[in-house]
C-alpha cells in the first residue's frame, strides 16, 4: 500500500512539473517596438528595456516609406507599406497575423480612437480605405475625387481624431477632408475646404484639438481648430519665406514628427535650413532657428525641453538638438550616413536613431547625449514604439 501511494504521489508530482514547464513565458508589451528594414521588406521587433532585437519578420513587401500604428493593448502592430500592403503583426508571438494588398501605392495610416478601425492613405488609387482592426476586412472605400472631371487625388496627412474620425488632405486638390465613423453604417465624409497648394503632410495635437497641414506648393500652413463649430480652415505663417529663394528639396519634411514644446510648435520649413516656431495659443510666428540643413523630422523629447532634428540629403549624417526656451542649437553630432529617423523611449530617457547606410540603430542618453548602445539592423528607417498606442495622431 505504501508503495502504491508513493507511485501515485510521484506520478502526480511529475505531471505538475510537466504542466508547469509547459506554461508560456509571460511578459508585457509596453517596452516593445518595431524597426523597419526598408530594403529587405522586413520588420524587427525590439525590446527597449534590454536594448535587444527579439525577432525579425520577413515578407512585408515594399517598405521604402513604411510606418506603423499599434492596437490599444499594444500587442499588435499594423505596418503600412509603400506597395499598398497592410500587415498585422503579433508582437508576442512574433509572426504575421494577416497581410492584405489594398492599393497600388500607399503613404501611411492611422487607427481609430476606439482601436477598431485601421485607415490607410493611398496615392494610387487616390483616397483612403478603412479596415476592421481584428480581421483586416475592408469596411469602407473613400475615393478622393475632385474637380469637374472627377479626378482622383493622392491623399496624405492622415490622422485619427477623437470621436472615431479620420482627417486627411488631398495633395492634388489642395483640400482637407474628414471621415466620421461614429454612427452605424456608411461614414459621413465632409470636405472642410481648401487648404492651399499641395498639402503634403499634417499633424494633430495630442489633445485632438488642432490639425495643421503643411503646404509644399506655397509658404504657409493650414490650421483647423476641431473644437470650433463649424470647423473651418485658417492660414498660418502665411508667406514665411517671402523674398527668399528656396533650396532644392531632396526629401520632404515630415510634420508627423512634429514637436509641441514650451508653448510653441517647432516645425520644419520647406526648402529652407531653418525651423519655424509657431505660438500654440495665437498661431503667430514666435521665432526661427537656423539649423544645419533642410530639416526632415523635428521631434520633441517627451518633457518638451529639447527638440531633436535630422536633415535631408546630402547633409543627412547629422543630428542637432535645439533648446526650446532659448531656441538655440545646443548640441550637434554625427551618428552616421543616412540618419533617417528618431524615436524616444516612452518617458524620454533614451533616443533610438536609425542610421541606414551603416546598417545600425544607435541608442543615446537623451540628456547627456552619451551613446548607450547599438543594434545591427539591415538598412533601418522608421522606428516605432508601442507607447504610441495611447497617443492621438501617432
């Protein structure tokens, strides 16, 4: 009898141990992110706490101008490829959940405030398409038609706005549109009005109130206060380069990497080696900063004290750091050739920088500017951390 009890006990213990060892390792997703390998059609999942690559996933198509957004639970990344591909990635299982080729040429996307809709901005055919975030089944197709001939315009500057809305610009038509999905059935699509010549990119403030579109065809920006009724478009910084010759534009500046710091928007000027300071209350010019070259991204450290700037070809090996209170450049360094993108860790203690032509992601202390590490990544471009999941417009 004792022997029988011992056998039963050992069997039970062995089963318990086997069950325990089979349990998956638990972890959160708040310190994860993705780095785009633009030349390989792949994405690397990274851990910002241990500064490590967890996995790289192939098969995402043309990522030459790719971006990403995240689900509300930060588990899934939605990657928008230039070839019209929309790919859903499980960051925990480190695999592609689903991929759809929804257009011929795309330029980014957004996720609705409730996390249920994914919108994609398309050059070809012009317009936006909207998908169920769970299944990637298409739920809406909004052609960006304009003029007497009902031509299709490229769409850019797509952002999410509070109330299950998306706002975007029509590059060729020079207009701003809003698509409202707050009610069941087909969305309510509204043309807010004319923005100006060739609106190329846009930002929305973190409170979801202000939408600002940059203009490539003329000096100035288009501003909308989404709290106003009715919503209307106002021009700001009109003619900021009047009387000055523009430099050749080798790479378009990105307002989506915008900075709001110290009460000012810090925005890259088109075709000029300077940043523009726009007062966030009056929307009047508050100053300018002469910088190393034509700025591409001007990104604020999360506390708003500093703005980090990178530059277009041929001066794209350099980063400058601007002190917001003084609007002065306080630090400059050269991470390497083709420094394309910057991303701060959630609370801003470090900044990760993609250096495409060195096949490297460089990691720096955001206050001392000391180098903290580096990761070998094949032709890296965009870096996106899951902390974006809880921020409007990112």
